[in-house]
């Protein structure tokens, strides 16, 4: 479940204030969309958490082998260049882009859009809100994104400058030219 707080034009929250709010409320999952609305979400349930853990494990193993970038979990909030502060379920940033950030930028909420994001739709998420989130990533420079909908048994593939592609019950997803040599086996999600 997500609660939306509309703050603007009455209140605008800068990066430091947003960081402080999140630090003072560590039990909450807080994001801000490109319109300046605060989104307060409930934690995921057991099944979604289990699936997220299974998925991120594959990314970590691939990344340790290839050493092309850095993998981030759902606790990482990114300040997107086109507005919004978002926490993808799984994200990945190319090594050179990450290392270009200052130490302070890496310690707080990095002012960068990941090169790749994965959003796993949970029962408390709405498809339209998650699709809008994927569009925010694209507007901020996302190269490749996957919105996985286990209940609908489909994956929406987002690529920069290309129309969205919908795959029905795919057995695997390919990292294409972003996550080189990465293959995510996902047939177990449809069982």
C-alpha cells in the first residue's frame, strides 16, 4: 500500500531535507516522484521479499564475475536528474559512472539514474503507478529496465528511445548491451 502526500506548492523539500526525513524514519520506505509528491510505502510481504532476494542473488553473482559496475538493493534511493527520488527493487550502475560521483554523493542519495533497474510488482503495488515510475527512470537516462509482474505473468521491457516491449511468461531475460553476458532465468516466477 502506498500513501501519497502532496506537498507542493506549499512545501518543497531539497535533497538534504529529504535525506534527513528518511534518516529520521528508517522504518518507512519513502520516495518522491517527479511531481514532488512524497510516496510512503509499506514493507513488502514474505513472498515478494523472497523473490527479490532470489533475483538480486543472480545479479550479484554475475557482477562479481564481470566487475562492470555496482548492484544496489531496494534500500538505495537515487536522486533522478529529471526529478524524483526513487528506490528500485534492484538497480545497477556502470563502474565509471559510479566512480565519477564524489564520496559524499555516494554516501547520501546518489544524484544519478541507474543504467539498469528491475521493479518486481508486489500485491500492494499498482501496475499503472509502477509503469509511471519506469517512465521516470527513462526520462532520467535509464538504458534498460524490467518491470516483472508475477501475478500477470508478464515482463515489460523498457529501453531508452524504444517503445516498451511486453513479454508473456518468458523463461529468461537478457542483459543485452547493458548487462553484458547476463541471463536471468525467471521461469520459476510463473509457477
